[in-house]
C-alpha cells in the first residue's frame, strides 16, 4: 500500500486523538432541520458542562475580540455562527492535546487566529470569526502528524534541525504529503465548510485557494507575521518567505500597517497565558 493511502487510512481511525464527541453528529442532524434555532442548539450543547465552559472560554478570549461578554452558547451561536461553534467543538479535544504536547504551536495558532480576525474585519470579509477559526486550526495537520505518526514526526524534526529545510518540505519527503493537506482532509472528514477547509489546505500556497484566495492569503500572512513577531513557535527554524500573491490580495500601507500592529499587540498581550484549562 502506498504511503499516502496508509496515512489517509490511519487518519480515519485516529487512535491517540480523541474521536469526535457524539454531540457533533447530533448537532449536524439538528442543523438540517429548518425549525432549529440558536436557542435549541445551545440547549443541546449546554447539557455538556465541560464542553460548554471550554466553548465560552474560547469565544470570550481576545482572539475573537468581542467587546461584550458572551454568556450562553446560544448567544455565541448567534454572534459567531454555527460553523465557528461546530469547529470549536470538533477540535476542542485536539486543543487539549496541543496545549499539553506543543505549547509553542498552541501560541502560534492563537496569535494567527487573532491576527487573521483583525485583517478579515478590515477587508470586510463576511464572518471574520470564521476566518479566525480557520486560522486557529490551520496547523492542525502538524498536531496530527506528531500524535499519530510519532516515528515520522521524529524524522521530520530531525531533518528540520539538521538540514535546515522547512517543516513542510521535510513532511513532503518523509510522508509524501504536507500538514496543510492533512488539515484539509481532516476538515473534510469533519464536514467543515469549504470556506474553512480550503484555506487550511492551502495556507502555504494561498494562490491555489480559488474563490477562497482572500481567506487563504489572510491566514498565510498571519502565519508569517506571527512568526516574525516571535509569538509562539510555528515549527521552523526560519520565518518562511511571504507569498507575493497573498500580499497582493491583502496588502496594507504604512499607516494602516501601524494601526494593525497596534491592534495586534493589544490582542496578543491579552492572549498571553490563555489556556482552555482551568
Ligand atoms: Fe502551516
Ligand atoms: Fe502556521
């Protein structure tokens, strides 16, 4: 069996990563129903207290940057949309893994989510919170490689260390597939909308993201800027080059750049020490 197929098969039966909480399929069924409301969805989620407190912690954190406090799940669904809430539920157990095994990547992800939200709002992209959420999970493929394929992961890290190649290049050589693509498979597996899955898949190749090129470009720029800022750890020794195509999509001048950086600075200092643990 070829390696890519083997990796795909193993991803379908993730062992060390907790599987989807049963509540997800229930919620998916519910949203098919036209009569369902944010309140009724919220009620179902709120039956799970641990999940609810995690969700509320996430939605009130400064990477979304809502000025008012969101106190119920239904409220969160109204303000952020069901896609965001579903993504946070689906991935919450992976965040637990990330926080305990790779705090640098967790911080990198939070920083990217904050920055992507700022840029999405400024470029008037609808549902900027969806863009933040896609950005929060853009490197989820890395988490999965580390937890599911430790033998390959060790080899990848060794290559990065020893030969100074970028992580995605080492992944390509060792696995035959990069973390962006793996993240895209997972997002498809979880039935996340293409607005999230395609930018995740192409965050290192934003020009390939078709109609979602703006969102992919925002995530790409966040990934680079957050590393250059020195916030968290994205996994590479060096900051990768910025895609010219992405910059052309989103670019900002000096004055706006300064405003954006001030906003980012504020958000990042609020995010410092944010965890989902209590
Ligand atoms: Fe990445
Ligand atoms: Fe990244």
